[in-house]
């Protein structure tokens, strides 16, 4: 049996006719940049996430970059980020000439903690980027309390967490801005790169709209040096179709996660591994990934691969130990929780349509 991490082909087959109709509408219009589908998606995603504004951009990375730029983060500034996340979270800070300050994570949620953040604050600190990793929200009340006390900007990295909720409020509504990614494997994924900035700040939204078109407002009148970071109309049209199914797919991911939890217990494996855990009350985990922890991770991954089970490691090396950040002076052992997680985490198949029989097959191949 083959068990994919995520079966995008099967997903496409289920909505193929709608997707083709949407793409053909763009082709017939010959309006490939911006236009009605981009504007429609911006309104629909903002409405879905309960935010005032959505600004389509070229990628989740650019959503982070333009948010920080619009908040005037630049050379001499420090931005606190988790060391256990995708590289873009820190990379955008560096691209603006600022310095990423790496913080350790909670061992249960894998998210940055308020305590770690406060410990890293200096007189150069200007912003925080909390990541809602794997689809589980970070502790935003504590983070926002720190931001308020120290007058810091907050950009939520919600690239893996569209639809997730913290204490009844959707992620993206806490910080000054939030970034979404529409990379194909995301819960709401396009057929190429794409992203969006969410914000409730009208002035900030307007500046990000300007920054994505070379800083022009109006066209050919450049108020500042910006970027070429527009969301393609074809991607927007595809995403508008897929957005209608997002709740259904999220419920599927949650159902798969619950089945894993139950079967791990039935098979007597719950004491051999660490299962994902929703630590925050009144939160909604959207399970972008279902990540376990196990001592012999590499051996288990090899065994599962031989059995036809796809897995992945998010992430094998913390950012503070990456070669490109050697000049910042971090050493192995500086952020031990994240370092240990990098040695133990393993993402199991989390396709929303995954069948119970497939999940049973995965667990039966476990050799611990």
C-alpha cells in the first residue's frame, strides 16, 4: 500500500471541472495580473478570517516581508523569531537588514513562548514574529501583553494556520498584520506560489498594497521603492474555488488526527511516542501537519518509507544553527528544546481524505 503525505491529485480530481472553469474565465478575460479574481479572493479570505483587509501577494514569504517593511523594520532593528520554523520567518528579517533574534519553543506546541520572548528583548527589539506552527495557534494573549508593554510590532506567521483559532478568535486578528501562504501543500493551496497579508489596520493595508506594486500610488507615481509581489489572477481563481471546500478539508484533517490519536492508544503505542497535543483551551488546531516525536526517528522514517508510507521532517535543523547565521554566534545547546525537537519530530500522512484503513496500515508498520 502507498500512503502519501498529501494526495493533491485526488483532491484535484474532485474539483477538476470547477477549477478548469475558473482558469478558463481568467484566460478568456486576458486579465492575468490583479483584476476581479484577486479582488474577490482578498475579500473572501478576509471575510473567512474575520479581518478587515486581505492583500494578495506573490508568496507567504513576501507576505511576511512586506508586512515588516510596512512597519518600518530595517537596519539596526532586532526581531524575535522562533528558531524552530521554516526559514522564511527569519530570512525576511535579514533581507530587510534587521537581525533575527532566535528564541526557543514550547515542547508541546512547538511554538514560541511569551517567556522566551521576554527574555530576548533588548533596546533594539522592534518586533515579534510568532509562528502558529503545524496549524496550532501560539499563546497570543501573553505575546500581545509583552508587545504592548514594550511597544513592539507583531506579525503573525499564519502560513500553516488559516482557520485556526486562539480562545475563539481567528489567528490573524492579534498582531499588526499576519501572513498566509498558498503554497500547494498548505491547507488552502494554489497551483503555484501565492500568499496574502491580513490586517485590521487601514493605513497599513494601503501601504502594503503600494509596496507590492513597486511602491506606486497611483500607477507610475512611486512614493517609495517597493517590490514586484502581486498574486496571479489564475492562482486567485483557483484559490476561490478551493476556499469553498476549506472547512470540509479542515474537518477531514481533524478527523484524521483524532483517528491517529485513538489508534495509537489502541495499539499500545502512546507510551512509545509523543503525540500532538492541543495545549491551549478554546483553541482550534487545523492540523497542517500531524507531528509525532520518537527517539529513533530516522530509523522509523526509513522503515515507513520501505512500507510505502510517506513522511517528512519539519524541521531537521534549527535556524540558529544554520550556516548562513553563523555570524550571529549561536552555539549548539543554546536553544535545547528546539534542538531536541529537530532530532525527534516526524510528520505522518495528513491528507483530509485519508481512510481509517490507511491509518491502521501506517501504525502497523511502526517498529520502535
